[in-house]
């Protein structure tokens, strides 16, 4: 399978020229190892801790491991041997060279704790997800999404026309590189194998989960709620587990980079704000598989069509930042009067409101809640409705409709 160029390559090379270590995190099968191998033509030793022999050596004799695999080295799945990190620090402090260690990891929370304790100030941390929409289109120079005139003009050069059949094909298929350009007949087999591997290998190292079937039921229940506010009680009743267990399982999916918890905006003034976060699956193909949508057509016409459209848009917004080596300041807004804005992006003290609608011609009615930002005395930038329109068009002086394909 031909390698698909990734936006994150630029950030990897930049960080590698500055930091002695670079860590790329992300879910399994999104191409962490592949992108690192394609980032450098020079010889760099490669070693995977998926290998039990390598893992045992790294855990039991870290010094000998680093003698066998000296820098410059790419160490895959570093979370399996946190014992290595203090020894990597010793090597870094001894030689003080940029780009000595390239690391990958699939489990973010536990890994981040170990890395930040051992390699503080010595490691650049980047996050990779599945293929972005722009990467699939052969454009790896996309900007982080902001609904500005500059962004829209830049994206207009390469963005394909928004075609609902093609858009839902992408939503349904998901973003794992293995599925591109694979035929759709492999879709179900891929996700079935992915879940089996994930549950059997990863969750057991993150949490003492013994009821794998209950955990799978939990994943299906959560996927059915993608794009919604988290209701722990309803989900606990649905899965028949306690709320504390549910929260623990949710943290497992977060640690595996499979879901994103979108925080509500609050300025801590008054009590009008809703404080419940929303949950989004980061791969809409996985969410479609978990919820039983077996074809793009059934998904497009089904009850979750709108929720998946919103989930896809949010995941693409997040990828546009992460794949440029940045962390987005992203929220949603909802108050107790029911006024809601799907996405609020904050950049340099300016807030950019975004609605996400599966329609071709959004109107002023769709942006009626944007005015709440003025009442909150927030500095408001240009706004947008991400939608199925075929071209950008102003709805008001400062708010445009933007085709979903511009993400």
C-alpha cells in the first residue's frame, strides 16, 4: 500500500531539530510508526516493544536495552516499558543531541504521566489521529481550522465539491489508513479485528476490566450517543454497571485516544452555564460499526445521520490542529435557557462560533444563538456554519456558510 503523506511530518521534523526526544501518541493503526519511518532517510534503529522479547529486555534491563538499540533509535509502543524513560533521560543528558529518540505510544494518560516525570523539557509531544479529510485529498498543508477569510481562501484551492454521497462514504468508512484505498468489503472485517485486538490487548493494560462483553456493550452505548452530552445515569442503566465503573471505562477510551470529551464553555460568572461535557468518537467509521450501520447509504438515511455528520466535523477540526502540532482551545456553549453553539474556538482572546448542520442552505435561524457571545462580553471573531453547501457564502456580514469539505 502506498504511503499517504501526513500533515504532522513537518512538526515531527521541526521538533526533532530542537528536542532530544519526540513522542508521537495516538490510537493503534493510525500510522504512528509509518509516519516516523517516512520522515527520515538517515539510518535510525527501529525496535518495537510489541515484541515480548524486546519488552522483557526493556523492562528488566533498560541499560542493556539501550546498548543493544543505541540512538538514533525509534522505539515503538514505549508505554509497555516505562522503566526505559529514566535511562533515556541519562542518555539525553550525557550527549545532549537533538533527535536522539523517537517514541510512539498508544495509551495517552499513563504514558503522559511517566513521560512528563522523566523527560520534562527534553521531549516534544505530538498527537496523530487517522487520515484527515485533506490528507485523503492529497493536501497535507492544511491550516488549523478557523472560520476566517484567509482559511477559506486557502482551502478553496484544493477542497472537493461537497457531495452528500461522497461525504457519507468518508464518514462511514472512517479514517484508519489501512482502509484507504481498500475496497469496502474489508470494512467490517477491519473493525471487528480492531475491536477484538483493542479489547484483548490494550484495555487490560489500562484497567482491570474483566467483563469484556460488558465493556463492548458500553462502547456500543457510547457510540450511539456520540455528539451528545454525557448522561452517566442513563448510560449506567443501559449497560447495567455502576456510575463509577462507567467513568473508569470512559477514561480508558480517552487514554486510548478513541474518544474526545468536549468541555462546555464557562467564564465562572453566574450559574447559567451547563457544566456537562459532550463526547465524540474520533473515528466515525468505528462509531458506525459499533452502532450497526453496515453501509454508507443506511448511515446517510438513518437516525444517526446528523449526529455522525457533527462528529465527523468535530473530529476533522481537532485533527486540523493536532496534525499541525497544536492544541486547540475548543469548547461548546450551552446555557440553562437551552441556547447552544456547537463549537467555540478561542484564539488570542477572540471567540469563533461554529454551527454544524447537515443542510445545503443554512439561514440566520441556524446562527441565532451566536448573539449570546455579545451578551457575555466576549470578543467575537468571524463565525461559520459547516454544512453541505457547494461553496462559501455570507449569511451575515461576519458569518459564512462553509462546505464541510473545507475542513
